[in-house]
């Protein structure tokens, strides 16, 4: 199971038409593009997918489209999480998960539970999920940080938990996890900025946002990191930093959708309360993309 999710995973956007209905043809195009670009697995219905704005029926359409477009080529992860533990447990048991390999579940947001509350939340879900679970720690969105001690406790006590997408942004916490996690428990970067350093510290890979816009470049960079080619990987990460910063400047996924629009994959449309990237940001992304392409970065 661990080897399924090493390397570069991408948190797919949910493409919309201009009227904000689902654009399933664009989603199929995106799946094909990232697979052809060399990514290792796909994540549907994560935060980047605007899953909070999707109806239950739309979520099923997205899952089915990704499943069909993937056609067994790459491992698949689906995001199912929330801040109502009992409801998330029911969703895990009621959602048709055939064809998917694991579930990504975010730490409870808004409620700001204690570490004990976070531990009990994930223990409850682990006992009820029909698929292995990957934890997701993203303090900037949830309002609370799942500390290393809580992650280690869950990793050691809950066999159905197989890894963590760690987006704390704190390399000290990430290195602490890398040094202490069980060997069969995945440590994945949840932040494009820390992806290379996480792997160089002993992590297994990344679930990336930018990686779906530049799959060949990003996955090449991560392979350099996994091979221990520190200088090449860090140079590539530095080259990508302006785009990493740009796609998050006006919120996620507004920025990455603008980049994907520049590549002809989908419209830049997002659902409220998000708004589409400004003309200024889109122009900035276009310039940075042109600069990157002209530079022939390592791993391309």
C-alpha cells in the first residue's frame, strides 16, 4: 500500500463551465494530461477540488469521471472529511468507493479541537472506513495544528491509517515526524513549497497543487529529490517558486485554475465565495510560465 502513494500525487481541481456547472470533459482532459505528464497518483475531491461547494450528486459525478478517465492507470485517492465526526463516518460508509485505493481526510476545521479530540476523531474514522485513510494536517485552513505527537500516536495505534499529508509548513515538525514515524507510514508533503525538503528529510512524496499545471516538471523534480539529488531538486524548486507563490496569491484553486486555463485545459471559473483570478495575476502567471519554459528546468 505504501508504494502506491510515493512520488507525486496531484490534488485535482473540479473544472466548471462559465455557468459554474461541472465540466466533466475538461476533467477528463486534466486526468489524461497529468498522467501523460508522469504523476504517480491522483486525488479527487480534496480542498483544491472546491468540494465544499459540490452537492452529493456532483461529488459522485466527479468520482465516476475520474475513475473512468483514469481507467486503472494510476492509484486513486478521494477526499472525505469534515468537522462533524459522526457525519464523516456515515459518509465513509455510504459513499461508493469501488475503484479508489484510499481516502484523504482533513483534520477537523473551525471547531479547533484539542489534540485528544483530533486523535479520537481519526480513531473513530479509521475504525469505520472501508479504505485505508491518509490524514491531512493543514493548520492554515483548519485553525488547529495536529502536533507530531498526535500523528505518531495515530500511526502506531490505528492500522487503517497509512500516512499523512502534512501541510503545517514547519520543517522542524516535518523532520520530527520523519525521524519517528513507523517505516510503513507515509509522510507526504501537503505544501508545494516544502515538497523537496520533505522528501530529502525522509518523506515519501507530495500531494501537489502546482503539479497538475506542470506535471512533467514537478514530477521530474520529485524524482530528483527521491534519488537524493539535492542540488538539482532544490534548484528546480527554486525555479518553480514564483509559480508556487503566484497560484496561491488570490486563493486556491483560483490561481491554479488560471494556470490551467492558460494551458487550455479548463476555464478559470470558481464558485463563490471564491472569485476567479484577476487579470493582473493571470498575466503574472503567463509571464512566469513563459520564463520557466524558456529556462528548460531540470527534470523536464
